[in-house]
């Protein structure tokens, strides 16, 4: 039930709403500036992108192949290891927000999710969830990371140990560059469920570990 102190006249509501609108506009301008700075981040050239391979339904592909002819690639590291029966709820919640990829492709951008589990396990979970985006096995890439790091090479697009995250890449001809990565609450920008709930009086209705307060969409 609404608190009596929050029940006001239409005029009082409009005054409060107008005040909040100014703050919302200021926040929008700040987000636009952050997006500009994100676009202008310096890039890291990925030496020999063919080393980083992924098992797909169409055979083994390398990092450059994942662009699928586009100039940009967004890649999501999904927490799902070999033989794991408890699939990450937070990653599942994130991937529920990946919509029709034709909008991204119209902006010369490809999207792929990857996990270290075998392709058969990944495909089974993808089919269970009804997702349509490409979801591949990155087990070979993790081995390539280990080999590269053993030789002193820094891998800027590798997620933390056992962690999830999103990163983006740019392709210029045959050259591939890592341009951005984020994880944890940095991913909230893609979660429309949160943005819709933030417009309501009860808000997100969660405590503690954020996205893990939700269930997989077939468990409600």
C-alpha cells in the first residue's frame, strides 16, 4: 500500500516530476559523454588472431572469423565450464536481453557468446533457453591464452579467473584490435529488465548479489 506521505496533488506531482526530469537529462548527457570516451579509448592490436580458436557448429573458427565480415565484434564470456550442471544464473539473465541481431548487423557489428564447456553442452543449454545468437566453445582459446601468457604476452580481453564479461573488437582489414571490456555492474547497461524496474516505485526488489536474485526464465 502506498505511504500517505507519498500521496500528493497533481500539481505537487508535476513539480516533483519536473525537478527529477532535470536530473534525468543531466544523467543522459553524462552517459552520452561516457559513450564518447568509450569510443575514443585506445586500441590494442591482437597479434595473430588465428591463434584464438572456437568450436562452432560449422567447424573451428578463429577470432577474426567471428566478425562474420563485419567491422566490429561484441563477445560475451559466459560462465559455463565442462560438465557443469549449475549454469550461471547471472549470465543467463544477461543473455536473455540479447535481442534480434539484425539491429547490430545493420551497424556493421557481430555478436557472439563463448564458454569453456564443450560445444555439445553449450548447444544443449542454448536450445533449452531458446536463444538465437551464436554461442561457441572457447576451450581452445583458453589454451592459447595460457601459451601466450607463458611467453610474456599480455591478454587484455581475457576475463578474470572463472569470471564473466563482455568485450568489443574492431577489424581493419586482416588486423584485429581489442577496444573495450567490462564486467559485473558494467553490464547493467544492456539489461532492459533493470531499466524498466527502475521506473517503478518498488524498483529492482533485490538484495545482495544482483542478477543472481533472478531465476532462469524457464524456472518461474
